[in-house]
C-alpha cells in the first residue's frame, strides 16, 4: 500500500490528529522518505519503542544529522572541531550505562520533596504574572504574558540565576528549538548554544567558589561520581532551560485551547479549582506538547507486521498513541473522568521518563487554576502563531480578550 504522509505539511502541523488516525488504521509502521523516518503510531508499538532502550537507542547526535531540519548542517570547520572532541554525555540523548549514571546524579535534585517545596512559590509567581497582565495597558497575550514567563522564571530561580535574564533565556530557548526542530536559522541556533553554554560555565564557576542552595550548587557538590562535571552540568542546565521551559509553556497553552472550546468545562474548573490537575492530565493526552521522540533502531525490528531496518531513524508518535482508541475510549473527546487518564505517554516511559514531569504538572495546574478563577470570560482575540514543528506542538503567540469588570482579584 502506498501512503503519503508529510510531517511538515502546514495542514498536518495545524491539526495532525486526523492524519494520525489514518496512519494507525492503514500504516501503523510507516516509512517516510522525506524526512527519512519510520513513523510508529499505535499506542502499544509507541510504548514499546520509548521503553525499549536495548533495541531503540536515544543516542542521536544533532551535529551529525537532524531529520527535522536537514538544511541545518553545521559548517565543515565546526564539524571537524566536534569530530576532534570526545562526545559529551547528555541524559536526553544517551543510553545505559551513561544514561543510568547521569540520571542517578541529577535525580537527587528532582526528588518529589524538593519539587513540592516549590509549589507555593510557583503559585505566587503565577498570581503576580496575572496581576501584571491584567494591569498592563496593552492587549494581552497568553503566551507572552503568562505561559512563557512562568516556567522561565521558576527555572531561573531554581538555577539561582537572575530573573533579569529571563528575556535572554526565552530568546536562547526559541532559537535552539527553531534551529533543531522547525527549520530555523542555523546561525542563530549556534550563536544561542554558545551564549547559553558560556553563561552557565561562568555561573557554575561562581558556584564552585561560593555554593548556595540553588540547583546548580546541588549538581556540582557531592563526592566521587555524585557530582556532575562542568560539561555535564552545562548540558543539564541547557536541557532544563529548553525542555522544561518550552514544553511547559506549550502544555499551559494547549490546555487553555481545549478550555476555550469548552466553556462549560471551564466553568466547572472555576467552581472546582481542584479539577485543574485533571485538565492538565487530559491535556497531556489530548494535545501534548511533545508529539514524537527520535530513536535509532539498533537491529532489524518487527512491529505490527512491518520490519524496521537496523540503523533507521524511528519516530514514535506520542501524540498519535495518546489518541489511539485501542487504549483510550472516545480518544477525540476531552474528558476529565477518564479512568486511565494517567496512561498517556506525554512524558515518555521507561528509563527516559521525564525527570521534570512533576514540576511541569505543578506549573501548568497553577496556571489553569489561576486563569479560570480570575478571568471567567477569557477568549482568543485573534489567530495564534503556531510553532512550525511536527514534533513540538504549541504556540508562539495567542492574543486573548476578557471583560475587565469581570476580573476577580488575586
């Protein structure tokens, strides 16, 4: 069967879910030639790919190849430079035993207790951002005024860096993501990678001289294998900035998009703020910020009757798995009473399960609860600007409107 599926088609990026349904039914393991990827779309197969680190490797180097932005080829001089430098281990793109060691080091600063301690501050920052947005003498934008600065501020504070650098953080994050995933500028991506790395190098060196109680200080302290090296710490800080900031921003926005279309549900959350956590859980399943995770097949592997060849790039479609009716009844309905609501794969599964998932949930829940409580008639005020990526689902802008005499005090 010949089936054409263009990941980068603007119509697919705008609404991939009908295309996912066709993939699941007609070509659950589909070979795309441009880009050269094997797309896996059914829940059970996707779960196998993201959990099976033995057969599906996470060790994918963006310097060597980037299937989402093939034009992003580093200059020959830079490629030769990287070829002469020993590879730096990064948790997101490493396999055991390196991944096991790195995860053990960083997990001690992401314990449930440490993350829970941040919840009051997260709620305080959320309320302040809302106050600023409602008091501003300009049209409001959900991304610019709340969804983006909330996780950026919290990550900055966790890392112990000045909140005044928030705009730099946002620009660096956007340019890194755009260069890797959306066909953006190679020059800007490399420039931002150098800028953010140098920023963290200087910060880490200061923490070595005068440790504090911030996350960077915790990462570099310890004895023996417990402490991260300088390159490991820099890479983990960059991962926190980009992955934690970008995905949480999009989670908040995607959850609100679902509520925009369901005013009755929004009223329920306003009357019962404890439902905000269920909104976030269902938004992760229904319209998650990460639509796919890149892997490389280590051997020939058969899934759903199709053999994926060794060495092939594999893209398990998380967004498709989370809409698979084989796992979720009425998958295209946004329901808060879903009995298996936590079975979604938005945070991955297995050894690569997102280490910042608890933080993302707390931030998004605080945002949804605050918005629904204080702005009863919030609505889109114009067309949003969607991120032009098949794997990162979210918005760059979302103008909003509301009746100011309906605003509830903080």
